[in-house]
C-alpha cells in the first residue's frame, strides 16, 4: 500500500511540477512577446528612415548624373549604390513583416490558450488525483480487511478459499 501511495505521490508531484513550470513561464513568454513587438516597431521606424534617406540619396545621385563632365560617372555609381541599398531596405521590410505575421501575432494568440489549458489541466488533475487516491485507499483498506478475514477464517477453517474480484468481494 505504501509503495502505491509513494508512486502515486511521485507521479502527482511530477505532473504538478510540470504545470507549475508552465505557469511560471508565462511572464517570460509575455516579456518576449512585448520585446518582439517593440523590435517590430523600431524596425518599421528604421525602414521608414531608410526609405527617406534613400530617396534623398537618389536625388543627389540623379543631380550628379544630370550634370556635365566627370560627375556623371559619380552619379551613375551613386545610383547603383542606392539601388543596392534599396534591396537591403526591401529585405528589412520583409523581415519586419515576417516577424509580426509569423512570430508575434501567433505567439500572442497562443499565450492565452496556454494559460487556459494549463489552468484546466491543473484543475482536472487535482480532481482526478483526489478521486484516484481515495479509490486506492478504499481498495487497499478493503484488501486488508479481506486478508484479516481470510487469516481469521483460515485459523477456524483450514480449507476456506478467498477470491477477490475487482468490484465485489466474496468468500467461498
């Protein structure tokens, strides 16, 4: 009986530890989500600043390209450089959108579900654990009573046989 209670307690404790770890991880996930949202906001601001800078840079390159002399070569080099930086800006914009659509939004949606699920698991486990422990104690108590009865009966009737059924206890 004691070993069953120890095993039951160990498994119940393990489950409780896992649920507590889940509950303690919420602030970490929420902090991560908040910081990711802030990063997204800052990246959007950076993209807007990069676009404004590249527009102004393109105007300088266009001005240099439209002049006479050697500055035309400088202007075409500046235009090529501006185009390369626009591709970097496009990749940064793509990363920023992916951060929001593929990480932040799904994570925020799941955090609430995780909280509800963990709380429900905890409640269900507590209820089932109590019911199972009560059932084990009752069966153990019934078994001990039958064993005492069997010992008492064996001392009085040496040929008596005890059969134990899971639902009913009969003496034959």
